[in-house]
C-alpha cells in the first residue's frame, strides 16, 4: 500500500481567493466613443463596441456607462477597431465594422469589404492586444446552514476564459465543502482547463486537463488529460448546442486503496439557452460519459445544470445541480453516486 497524502483543499482554495482578488483589482478602462450604433427607430448612440453575445450588443459609453442593445433593434453599426464576426453557419470574418447596404454589416480588412446579413451574425468579438482586456468570466459564492441538523455548506466557483482568432481557452475552479456534527468533512473540488482550436464549418479540436477530489466517491485525486473532436450543431442568438468525443488518460488515487492508471473514451454534449430581456437568464446543461477502455464494464458520467438570473448589473443569483456516477468506483469504500445542489451569488466580468 502506498502512502496517501491529504488533498490540499485549503491550499487550492487560497489560490482561488487570490485569483478573485486580482480580478477585482483590475478596473475597467475608460470608454472611448469611437463606435456608432443606429437603431431601427432612428436613434443614434455613440460608444465603444465591446462585442455581441447572446443576442445583445454591448456598448460602453462615457455618458450612460455600459448599455446592452437588443441585436434585432440595430439597423447599422460602425466601429474602427479590429473584430471577429461569427455567423450562425460557423463562418468567421475579421476586420473593422461599417454599415452596409440593405441591413447588412461591412467587415473590412486591408481595404476589402465583405457584406454580411445582420440577422445572421451570432457573435462579434473584439480582437484585443492586452491580456487583461481579453478575459471574460465570472465568480460565484454560496453558503448555507441548517441549525436543526448542524449541517453547513460553502461553495466557490471561478471561471475565466479568452478568445483569439481560431483559438479559445477556458479554465474553471469549483469547490464545495460540507460539514456536519460527528462526521468527517466532505469536499468536492474540481479544476478544468480546455483549449479549442476552431476549424471551418463549426468543427473544433479540443485539448483538456482536469483534476478532481471527491470524498463522497472515495476519491482522493483523479488527474486526467486528453483530447478529441467536436462540433457546434446549433448556434444562434438564443441558444448554443455542441457535441464532442475523444480519449483521456487519467491517474486515480482513492482514499482507501492503490493508485491506478486508466484509459477512457469520452462523449459529451453541452446546451446553453439565454434570454436578453431583463432580467437576463442563462441555462447551461452539460453531460459527459466516460466508458473505460482497460477496465471491463466500467463507465462514469458527469452531469451539471446551472441556471442564473441577473439581479442587478453584472451580478447574478444562480442554482447549480450536479450528479456524478461511477459504476465501479476506485478504493474499498467508494460510493457509486454523488448528487448535490448549490445556491450562489455571482459577479460577471
């Protein structure tokens, strides 16, 4: 039997809190009113175009702060900065933005303009030089306590990502700690890193890394890396649906038992639905199955569903449901199933 080491939950939590503090310390830059939005009712608004996502154009203005404009209300758009424009077909174009004929947008690069239909555009992303200015993400905190049972629970979630032409990456840290009288502390901690290489026709190559600690499943540590191929089957201003499949290699260290190495396939799907009418709402559901290739009959599944609603600008309240299943868990005392729910308050940046 090899010596087991305790999972450094407090150390990981400390790094996560430091990351949150650094992100809060980075203040927003002053808006430059270099762009112009013309609405279908004839109104004109000047500001800095921050991008288009989930059906809303984000515009930073010096007089009104950051405002969000429903994309189907926009007649024309002008912005001299460099952008990536993505259509519902998956096609992507790069350049400055200007009004085109008959409800189109001209994307101009090196003096050559291409006109695209406004309603076919699902995303506009600024291509920025500063590392900090390219970051997007959110932070959420949750806590609960029941006096009658003495059960307390706390959770922290931090996700950060960025996009460059043909490359996007995201990282996420989640931890949930549960304490109750006369019982050992239960912890569930996960860290994920994913890098997508975007290909034509909505295809992408994915490279992933993941670490997991879950005392309910008898898992001291699972560290995995792998890669695969995926495709966005649907993308619009209201929803996004993608699938992916590939292979992973992992190392498992149970709370009680010997460490093992495993090779697994994976197949998963992710669906997001969003509304941009106040209050803004996001629903995201993810399901992944991991059939083992070296342990006969073994398979694992991970399911996550998150619903969040904006309560005030950039602050949300959310509910997350998670479910983990392993029909042949590692170790001698591991359980097959872990299910939980967390309620949290979050900040989107």
